[in-house]
C-alpha cells in the first residue's frame, strides 16, 4: 500500500470533499427530514453509510494490488467469524470498512492541502451549526428534534427519553457543573453530530491535524474551529486529548514503533487487572468512574467474546476496547492495530501525526466506541492516509510552492 514516485495526486477535489462533508452531515440531514418532512428509520441511515463507504472505496481503490488483498483478507476473516458464531453482523464489517475506505481515499489523493481544505470546511460547518444551536436553541430544535430522530432510527428506546433534556440527546445537558467556561451554562452543543461527545472528538482531531501542519493555509483559523467545538460541547475528553497529543507530538521522534504497537494492549491488560481485582462498586461521572466502568465491561466478556466468537451483542458502547474484542476478536484487533502502526510513512512529519492519532485512539477507546463513527472517523482516516502518502517537500520545493497559490486549478475541482 505504499505510494511510489510514479503515483501522483488525482486531479479534482470536489468529490472527496463532498464525501467528507456528507459523512459529517448526513445524520443531521436525516434528522431534519424526520423532524419536518417524513419519518426515517435505521435502514435509511445504513443506506446512506453504504453509499458513502462504497463510493469512497471506488475512488480509493486504484491499480495497486495491496488494497484489494487487504480487503480480501479482512472480508474473509469477518466471514469466518460470522460462520463460527453463527451470527450475520454487517455492523462489524461496516465498523472496520470505514477506516480502510477513507484511509485509501487519502492515500489516493495524497495532497495534504486537500486535507487542509477539508478540515477548514468541516470545522467551519461544525462551528456555524454549533453556534446556531447554542445561541438559538428553541429555533434549532424546531428544525432538528434530535431525540425524536434517535428514537426513529432505533438507537434510543422511547422509555429512555428524559423530559429534562427535551429534544436534545441525553448528554446534551451537563448534569453537574460545566468544565470549560462554566458561565456558558449546562447546555453542550451537539452541532451537526446531534450529540456533544462527537463534537468534542472532532475538535480534538482538528487540533491534532493543525498541530502537525505548520505550513498549512489558515492554520490558526482551522485550529480555532477545533478548539471552539471543544468548548461549545464542554468536552473534557477533547481538552485532555489536546494536551496528550501535544506531548506525543514532541516525544514522537524518540518513541519507537514498538511502544505504540504495545500501547492499547498494555491498556487492555491494566483494565482487565483493575476489573478483576478492584472491589470498588460506586460509579461516578469522572475519570476514575469511567475507568472503573470500562474495566467492568471488559471483564464481563466471556472467553468466546474475547475471540470474537460470541453471538451475543451486549451494550459495550462505553468501552471501545471491549466493543472491539466482541466485534472482531483479539486476533483481529492485533492485526488492525499492527497494520496501522507499521504501514510506512513517506516523511518524519507523518510519523508524528500517526503518533498523535494513536494517542487519540488509545484514549478514546477507554471511554467510548465512537472511534468507529463515520461522523468523525471519515476525516480522521482521510487525513491519516494523506499524511502517510505525502512526501516531505525539499526546502527548495517548499519555498517555490509558497510562491504559488495554495490550490492549483486542477485541484480546485
């Protein structure tokens, strides 16, 4: 899956940008339809994702045989797990097709300036709708009844709807005091994601990209959109990721790959040990409480579930580690993570970005399975593929490039 010197960026950026914006906003569009036009259901949501992922694969799969081999191995492994459970689970395939598809799309278009442009456009969309929700909530929910949409698609049971949060998602209000800028009140903006957790995660992704792109156009504006998304959603996780990613960025040149290969499995062992040995039973909505809860979920897995062979699908969304094991098993997790860490990059800058992404994923899996959500994963994996494929320009080439417009006519779509 390496990119040779003969492979050049494909001309035109309109379609990949449209796919990235579509992955970001299609849930909001369906929410608008469900609130104002017609009922939607889970089949429509899955259909939109199928179209987005299939189109992305079509654009990302070139003439190189390696991506086809990767897809064949993954689909064969998924089919084997389904046969051994036995359980037909398209979601397990979908979860891991998303990073493959958008990573390949990024490698195919291998132009960091295209990822820069996507980051700014998507970040601006998130902030505009976040401010609209935050400043005119009553008007916002007349067009986007979020909880009604989640009930319609089957994600939330009608009995779980709370009158306290109104038309917002359950996490749309902070039950305790706001962490970031408390004077803003308990409301946490959901923006186009319809729930605030993804808004904060997306803000952290934009921060990581701009941290690693010192020469990008509108760098500080793009970073500002990410930080604004974190503040509007009162994302403690997003703020902490920015701190950890900065440390990881600085340490990346001296960090061997083996450290990052081992990182999630060290976390798994630590969580399992904590879950089996801790006598703590009281859960609180803080870091210690979240670690306790994910440890409990992890240790609740049966031996069959650890290997991805259990036909049962319990609620594991609060632990990305437990969810991943239950979906594709320990062998699949080792394989995917090893592929991510050892896929070669064409520049030292790309390794620093990969280290920051690895830190983000390892932290996110402690508290959520949203690493598989197309709303945030599409842009993240497109950036990763672009970063791995793009070569670091020589100093002379870089100075000459600075004298030219940021986007040539061919790349403007």
